[in-house]
C-alpha cells in the first residue's frame, strides 16, 4: 500500500512513525527543504508516551516534488495545520485522479464544506485525540496516548482506508458513524482549552485548578454548545473537563505555537464557530474576545 | 494648616512630596512599621517628570498611632487603594469629630455610596490624572504630569479644603462642579486601560498600536458607557485614546500591581461597573471576562 502523509508537524511526524513501525511504506511530504534535509540526516525521532526513544528512516519528499509526481497513492493523510489547508487543497485537486482515498485531520470546522469537491473514491475526516508535541524539524514527543476517531464522508466498495487504518493498532484508529459530531466535540474541546491556555501560558490542568479560568472556560463552552446546538451539555462538559484532567501536564498546541512564535489555529478553531454563530444570529462575546486576545498575542510576537 | 495623608502608595507619596515642597506641614500615615522606618531613614525620594531627583523629610506615623491621637486635622486626604478603603472607613468614623475636611482619591465607584456617612464639615472626591509609580517603600516616580480634578460633595462656609488645595499649584488641583462625572470618566479610562495592559503586560500605548487590543478595548468601552448612560460616546472615546497616547510609555497601576505580586484594584474598577450593570439589567460579558482574567492572574501570582 502506498500511504502519503502530507504535513510534517507534530501529527504528521507522529503518524509517520507509527505507520513505519507497522512496516508500512510511507512517504512524508514536507514543505521546507531544510526540514527535508534534517529528516534525511537525523531520521525521524520520537519519544513515546512509555518514555522509550526511537529513530526510524522515513521516505521524505518536498511538496513540489509530490505535486510533480504521478505515483498512485492508496491513502493520502492530510496532516497540515488548518490554516495551510486551503493552499494544499488547491494543489491536491490537480492530483485527484492518482489518489484513491483521502483522510483529513484538521482542527476546526473550516474544511468540512469543501469535502464534496473531492472526487476520489474515498474521503474521510478524522479527529486526533493523541497528545503530540513537535520538538524540532525531526523530533516529536507523543505526550499522551489516546485515539484517532475517523469516519467516512464518502466511500466505494473497496474500503481501502478502513483496511489500511485497521492495521495501525498503536494509534487506535476508531471508525465512527457520526464523524461530524466527533469533529464538533473536538472543536468544543479546542475552543475551551487552546486559547485560554495560550493566553495565560498554563498547562491544561490549570484551567480546572484556577477557578477564574474555569469560569471563563465555562462561558466559552456555553457559547460553543449553543452554536453547535448540542443538547447533552452535561455530558459534553464532562468530556471537556476529563480531557483537561487527563492532559493536565500538557501544553496545548496553541500554547506551543505561540510560544514558538508560530501562527496559531485560532481562525480555524474559534473563527469557524464565530462564523456559524453569526449565521444563526447567536451572540458570542466570549469567543469574540478570545479570538482578539489570541490575534493580539500573535501581533505581539510578530506573527502578523 | 494640619494636613494628613492616609496611605503611602504611589499617590500618597506623590502628594506628600508636593505638599512638603510647598512648605505645608503634613503627616503621612503608613500601615507597615517597615515602611515607616524606611521613610524616616531614607527620607521621601521622588524622581519628577522633569527628571530631577529630590529627597525631603516627611513626618510619618503608623495608622494605629494616628487612630489613637486626638490632633485636630484640617484636611485628611485618603490615598489608600480602593480595596483598603473599607477598613480605613471604619476607623475614620471614630476620629470624625477631629477632622474638618476629607478628600477621597480612590479609583472606581465603590466609595461613593458611603460618603453621606461622613459628618465632618467638608467632604470631597478627587480623581488623580497624574502618572505615578511606587519604586519602593520610600521612592516614587512622577511619570506624567497632569491634574487632580476634585469637587465638593458637601461643604460649609469656610471652604477649608479649597484654601489648602489652591496652594498646591504643581499638582494642578482643579475644582469641578460635577465630580461624579469626573469619577465616571476616570473609571471609563481605568476600565479600558488597566485590565488589558495588565493581562497582556504592555505599556498603555500598545492598546492603540495593536489593533486587536484596540478591538477589545472598544468592546469594554461600549459596555461601560452603556452602564454609565454616557451620551457623548465619541468625546469620551477620544478622551480615553488621548490618555493612552499621552501615557504610551507608562505601565498602568494594575499592570505594576500584578507585576509586583500585589492585589489589583479590579474589584473597585471593573467590579463596580459590573454591579451597576447588573442593577440596570445590562449584560457586560466583556467586563465579566476581563474581571475573571485579572482574578485568574492574581491567583496565578499567589494573591488570593
């Protein structure tokens, strides 16, 4: 099977390692030449949640190279950041005839409305619940083991993706029928945890330890569940606080992004909910303020 | 004239210096023995906005000593932080018969409703627009020259306070007829500038330089002018942004308080507006969030 992973951040590197460990031949598509060289020279390094350290060889390719190739791909996993997805999307359309199945792993809800444009035989959406942190261009830390929930948006008879993903047991690919709800729940978690931990520069657990942060988190939660029209508030709130508790010593991806001077995913995560709220005529002052707070931090850090 | 200044933070020290400079005999009432000793040993030191440095002798007294004395006081200036005012208030009532006039200089709107309880002949409220920063127990920096707007809440025929204050020209005591409006305007400024600069750890000017902070500031502004039922929004917004601009290299008192691990005045400044909003049935989500954000920071810094 020919698996291509597009995007070499924390999630892209994490997936690459577990596919290679399982004996799959994968290609990791990176954007920058420098990272390509680093990955080729140093190998892909990972510190797993069991504290063991591993170094594997991974076939790498630049995005330009990938675009000019005609190789047939059984599964393309799109693991780029949500804000890079529109760029990747345009290019992917040109290679559509050579791709059998595509799995999208973006945060937020932005990419959903474009999925129908993908004409390949299988299209799926996944939600990564693992904790992963990119240390440098060739090293990732698997900070917390969990699952990847995914579901078919469109599928043919072959079920290529299901066959491939079922093999990667260590990542706990869990097929769900309601991928849209899984995505919404992940977005609720991201809205509640990411901007607050980034703004206050705290680990996830602090949101429950500091009652004033819990108060703000609850207001954000109330707005997002209203926009999503989720009914089982109590259950979803438990889901959010459980994740906070389980990942209490973790830094959220948004916290790490801002710390490292990178663009955050605030537009995909909070922006997408704001837009949905606006369309439904629902006021979201807490989301609006958090959006501007993170944009203000990006501005402070020179990410403009 | 016997002038007593109660409270020896930035404002208390600033006032003490300018009264002494004018040849007034004043008593500065401090809370902590340690500060009393420091002021006695080192003198009261000030760096003025013209960059000159001065060191003057000031008569100091502990609050307990002040309370047990019976000396007749012509003017008592209450320069304690808003959150210390309730404690001072209780004690002051016991010395009321020996005080001819009292001037209150607190931030926020909390103290207003209690003013009618003061039975001395003259009661006034003032708004300090000077920039002042406490460096240590005996040093203050006059970071920006402006004015102190004040007005009589109650007065007799003698006008003792007016006579005393008119002499301290360097502090530009400016008597206004509508002290309540002056206090409201100062509160609008404090609500717009203090919590945001404290949360993002920026100097005042950054609120205009970073458009995302300006957006948040404008939302806070909209809520506070709605609560105060101010009509001339455009004029008040200009007033706020002018102060931001004039004090662009200054750190707000709330920023400094949190930086130095002290309790902030968030309850007096934002809390008082929240309560007024609640009484009037006006929603104030931005104020609520800012309130919790600053309380969260106090918690982080161990000020609980």
